C-alpha cells in the first residue's frame, strides 16, 4: 500500500508519505533532514581558517517548526494589519505564488533553509566581492566589499543589493533595494521597498562552525523586526547540487 498527498488540482501527482509491503510491513523512509544531520556529524571535526567553504546548519540546535520553512515564519513574524490582510488573501495555488514561476526566495531564505540546503561562501579578492550561494533555488548573491553604498536610483531586484564590511572578524552583509515579492516567506506575507536585512557571519569553534545571525525589517508588512541566530557546521564533504527548478513542472500544481 502506498500513501501520498495528491496534487490539489486533481492531476496525477503526489508527495510520498508511506509505503507498506504485503502483510502490512512498513518500508522505512528516511527524511532529508535526517540524512543531512547524519552527514554533517561525519565531518564535524573538519576545520578552516576562513568563512569560505560549504556550510550546513546544526539541526540538533534548531526548533522543528511544523511545515519547515513556512512554519518558521508563521511562528516568528509579527505582522502589520496590511501584512495580515495580504496573508489572508493569498492563494498558494495561483500565479501569484512565486514558487509557480521558480522565482528565488530572497534573503534570509538561504539561512532559514540551511538545515536542509547547504550554503556556499566564496571570496573573490581581485573583484572585491563575496559570493553567497544556497542550494535552494540555486540562489547566488553578490556582496560588494569595495566600500560602495546601495544604489540611489531606485533600481530594485528580487535578491536586493548587498554590500559587506568587516567588524573585526565578523562579516556584516547589508541588503536593501528588494523588488516587491508576493510571498517571500511561503506564507502569503509580501515584502516591499522598505525591506532591509542585515546578516552577520563569525567563524567560531576553532574553525568548525559559523555563528550566523540576521535581522529582518519590513515595516510595511512586519510590525516588529525579526532576529534569528543559528550555528553552521563546516562541511567540506558536501556538494552544492543543482536545484534545477522547472517552471513547467511547478505549474502542474496550479489549477488552469
């Protein structure tokens, strides 16, 4: 017997829940999160002297919110009246859902998802940039380290505009100029031109971990800033695999 959650538009697709052999014998299904936590534990003694490399969150120190990514934001965000109204009006099974067009989830999505999808950090000193990647939606952000400010011409992008600086040994990443996004937190709460995210990354644990924090503000939709801290484990044994979101496939879950 096979159990699954079918696509809500009646098409022949489902997310697998359980499988039983004849006689009612269940076949074990290992969760992706369990696999990543086990893989991280294998190399927990690996160390580095730089923030560069591949990192995965220490799942043993994270709260398991129902729903995962969206559950985190449902639990943590305090909304304005405008935010609550937009959330209530959101139709996930429609074109207004960014996932239906494979639109990247803007920061801090990469950090929030780092318990399942690894983060990669790469320094390019010649061009004075740092590139931060997430396996989720193949996100890639450029952080400008040359002392420039944010553009003043109103230019906005889905991932915003990121500039970085050092406070001692802490990398500070300041991101503004976000384009409007109907549901960056997978909950129906939008983000707008006032969105501002500040991230901090500090190597610790003898080079085995990063303490990563972010502060998210968007007073148009979020009543109080959201602050979050987590530990990332240095994981050189892991690979950044392509997410390869396929718009044609994602639209199969949107009623026509």
